[in-house]
C-alpha cells in the first residue's frame, strides 16, 4: 500500500481538512489547522507531500521522524500542525486497514467513558449564568468560559469585579457541583492574574486555563503561590519537547495539548505519558472540527490521566457550520449525561461527508482572529 495523493479542503467556519489517498482504496482524514493561518498550514502540508507520495502509510512513527527532524529548522505551530493533520490521517488509514479503532492499536481502552465540557459566553463573556443553566439542563457536568475581555498589565478592579460577578452568577444559577473551567486565554498579565486567581478561589473553579501567555510560563510559579485552584495550560505548546520544561517546573496541574497542533495522535499519547510520570492530568484542547475531536477521543480512551475533553459543538466560532455538519453519521459524537462512549468504527471512528466538504471548500474561508486594543491604543492580547 502506497500514498498516492493528499487533498486539502478549507471549510467554514475556520477549518482545514486533509484527505490522504492510497492505491489500495483506503483513505484517511486529518485536520491540519492553525486557527487564522489556514493558508499557511495548507502550503506546509503541500510541501511535506513531496516526501509522502509513494510512501507506505503504515510507517507512522518513521514518517513523523522524517517530517519533524528531516529539516534543519523544526517545531513551531505551522510545521507541527501540518504534521498533526497528516499523522491523524495516517492513523485513520491504519485503523481501517486493520479494521479496528485507533485506541485499540495504542493499548486499548483505559476507561469506559470520557467526560466532555461545553463552551459558554463567547469571546467577550456575557449571559453566562443563563448559558450554564442550559448546559446543566442538557446534562453536561462541566462548562468552560472566557474569564475576561481585554485586561492591561495593571488594570481596573472593576474588571476584576466583573469576572467575579459572572462566576458568582453561575454558582447562584447551578450550584457548586458543575465544573467551571475559566480560560484566561493568555489575555491577562502576571500582576492581574495573581489577583484574579485569588479572588476566584472561593467559587471552586475546575481549573484556571492559560493564566499567562506561554511565553511567560515562568510566571506560573508566582501565580501558583496565590491559589490552590488547578492550573491548566498547553494549547500553544508543540511536541513533547515543548512540554518538557513545563512539566519539570512543576507548577501546572493539567496540560492541554491539541491533537491538531502538538504533533498528532501518537505524539500526544507520548506527551500524556510524560505528564503521568509527573502526576499531571491531561485535558486535550479542541475548539476545532470533527476530525480533530475524533482524533482526541482516540487518545482519551487509551490514556489513564485524561480527565476531560473539550469539544466545540455550539461554540461561538461555529456560526456558519458546526461540528456535526460534515459527518455522514452525526450520532458519532453523542453525549450522554456529559460523557461520550468509545467509538466503535475503525480508524478515527467517523465518516466524513466528502461531497459536502467539496461543496463547502468552493467557498472556503479567510478566518482571522480579531485584533484588540487597550483604551490607550496599544495592542491587547486576544
């Protein structure tokens, strides 16, 4: 069996899908994407395809080594996201070839179900109490929300109060049992992050996510001194080498590798094994499309220290197309009481509606994240 072609489809709302074809008729799908840089990742996949055409698709580890280490310059979001999507597609092919789910080839199930959480509140969080109550009524046991909008290096306490009021409103609406992940999104600088984590602690968040930018991970040591709330980060770390120092430093309780950014299925499995050795939990990042989620679930079910999975059904980015729109069988991601059961079909466990994908790709997209500014006109973190 040999790889014969790689086809790329840019589809709304902000995704890039990859189909890897073989001469045996077995095809695989992956999702190589950096949100807002779809065209750049597309170009990278095309460049890497020069090596892949004619290769045996079952040699996944070897292909990863060549694609990652075969260039003198390596790493970063573009290259590793391109590799991630390719690697997902190769696992999809391998699972179909051996007629089993990917998790069966990675050790088999380590749990009977995986907890999922749902997004509420949007980029500039509003109406969170109402949304949280709706998710609780839909039997989700956990939600995630952005903590705040723009927040300067040193900012007004009224913004801190607004964060606290939103979280307090959720607790008033649904009680203390619902898990609340609070995503700082790298928007908050160290000084304000210390204040916020301390003020939020009485509301018992499930975790605080990306309290500072990954470039400033050394600040996690100081932030950890101001809270006992679990600290999560990692969506902007790539490969096991990107997570190594984070784990050694010891200030993170939950890592959040992204299956479409960090290097793919096997790479995230390796990252999770590293985290397990440091007594750190895993909650894969996935505000993306169905292929990325399907890949995440394959890792989740064979990885003991995965505690919860992000999923993007109904997320604020998905206004024109949603998670299930490109699937032949939308029941592939059925959530029961806030959990998902192991996929049973071979490969990634989903069937992409290629006709709909082709049609959507005719329109494509040029999604970019917004550029925010502070009141003084300087650029803010989004």
